[in-house]
C-alpha cells in the first residue's frame, strides 16, 4: 500500500473517531451540486460530511448531469427528493424511508423499488425506461406521473388516496380505477386501452385518453367532468348529456355514429368532433345557437333530439323491373344484392342474370347502422304489370303505386277507396302517392279500374301499407 493511501485511511479513521464521519459521493457532478448547495466545502474529493446531510429534509439536484447518486443513502431525513433530468440508470432509496415526494423524471432508470416508502405521496417518474412501477405498498400516494416508460400494466387498486394519475405513452391495455374514489385527473393517452370504466370516479374533472383503442366511455356518473379529450379512439357513441360542467370536448378522429352534447350548457370553450365520417347529426341544446368555435365549422346536422337523426348509411335504390326477357343486374355504388332482407339469403353480383320473377334486396351496412332497399323483377309475357301493394312512407321503397304498360295498350286508370269514392285518375306509367286532396290515405285495400285502348276493362284491388 502506498504512503498516500495509508495517510488517507488514517485521516478517515481519525475523522470517524472524532465524530466527523464522511459520506462517499463518487459522482463529481453530484458532489459539485452539494457544494453549490452549501452542503460541502470542496474541493472535489469524493466525500461529503455526513453531519451536513443526514438531517436535511429536502434536496433538489435536478439538471446536474449526475450519473450516480451513491451517497443518497445517508440523506436519511429526506422527505423531498428531486433528482430529475440527469443521467441516472439506477436509484437506491432503501435508506430514505421518510420520503414523501420523489421526482426522478427524465433519466434512464429501468427499475425502482419504493415499497419501503410508506409515507410517499408524490411519485413523478416519467421519461425513464421503467417496465414496472409497483405502488401497492404505498397507500398514501396522491399523485403518480409515469408517462413515457415501458409499462405494460399498472396496479392502482391499493391507492384509494390517488388524485392525479398520468401514464401516457406506455403499452397498458387495461386499468382498474374502481378503487380510486377521489381521482380528479386522469391522463392515459397513447396506450392500448380498449375500455375505460370511470363509473366510480365521481370527483373526476379532467380526462385525456386520446390515441387508444377505446370503444366506449360512460360519463353519466361524472358530474364534475370539465374536460374530456378522447380523440383518435374507436368510439361509436358518446353521450355527454349529464355532464353540465363540461367545457372542453375533443372527440375528433373516432368512428362516432351518435354524439349527444345537450348538457344544458352548450357554451364549450372547445368542441371538436371532426373526422367522424358517419356522424350525420349531433344532439345539442339549441340547434339555432351553436358557438362559432365548434369544429367542424361547416357542420349542419345539429338537432335537438336523436329522433331527428336519419339513417346515414347510403344504399342504392332501383325501380321495379317488368320485362318479358331475363334481367341482368346492374352495377351498384352503395350496397350489395341479396335474395332476402337484412343481407340474408344468397348474395348476388352485378352482371348476374335473373330469369325468375322475385324481389331483390340491396343491403348496405357500416359499424353505425344498416340500410336496405328492394325492387321487384317481374318476368312475364303479359304487356302490363299491376303492383299488389305499395308503402308511401318516403323511404325510397315502393312509395308510389304504378301500373307498368310496356305496349301502350292502357288508356286510363281510376283508383277508388273501399266505399267506391273516386280518388285519382291517371295514365299508365304514372304513380299514385297515396294521398287525396293533399291528405294521406289510411292503410287499407283500394280498388282500380283499368280501361284499355280497345275498350276492355279490368278491375281489381291493391293494398296501401303505412
């Protein structure tokens, strides 16, 4: 052993005997930070008097380019530690059991053990390399911020005091918040969540859950909710009618079919529901008084009731075909051909040849709704076709009763009510819409008299269905 080493050991021994123990601080940047705080006199020697630090209750050594926090174990009285924005890869807090606030965000720490910190209230560890954050032994935590780590799960079921929870930009697919009754702020964007149950979080005021895969959010119990940011999810329905405190709603880029903003307070600071292509209408308090800051600016489908929203699924509508030869199905733009209603039966393709009289259905659907039309293909050697029924409800299907005359042999057609009263006289290939003097006729059987150019007359009846 060299002479200098012997002298150093003797000096440390003498200090210890005299009650002047030293704490080893091998990281020069850490020691310099302590010198700057007046906890060491310098020059840099890798040592700090323990008596200068063991009673310290708060330490801020953030942004000091520290890579090694060895020596922190002698800061036994610490209740607040901030070592954020450094180069740390590990952090041993086994001796710092009095900590109540711990900040080590923006480091490169891959694991952390806080199980011994029973009084811990604030833990901010965002922007690290953490795969696990275990706070099941920390019942007093009120604020946990762990965004931008490598977390795949997070258990907060033992943290009933939690008020702030932020875990954005991890890989968490589910979270149980049912044991966090006083949670006020939730930030969970940029994960893989498919569902968010906030029914037990009655005090929650702020939620940002953007960029997940969430298909449903029920906010009916969250009467204090003021901000909901849920863009870029898979929401098909959002009912905010119970959230009268809401002032910010951003639900753009979802798959919304229904959106209820009629919360009795339609003066949102932000209301954004752009990029929801199937959203044909939005229920609001007053469709005639929409704030100019709502987006999209050119949206015109504001209504006061969901009943005023029509079916937005587009489907082609073809007229009945009356022919003496087989019929070839034409190309469709919206929908597909089927032999039965509701997309059932056999699917037919454009170009298929129909050689038997039948009803053909055109069916189209998306994740919101479905829509359907139908038409008849009548293959007959007769020169005319008389429909047996029609349904004048303005849905585009069989809205008029019309006699088809292919050879111009019909002179005129008269329509009578069940009691023989003349309702309408018309020519061939002209439809009746089911009204008399502008008033709709009721569901019933009606009679027709068809007079041909030859003077021949035929009589019969058909049904009007509403």
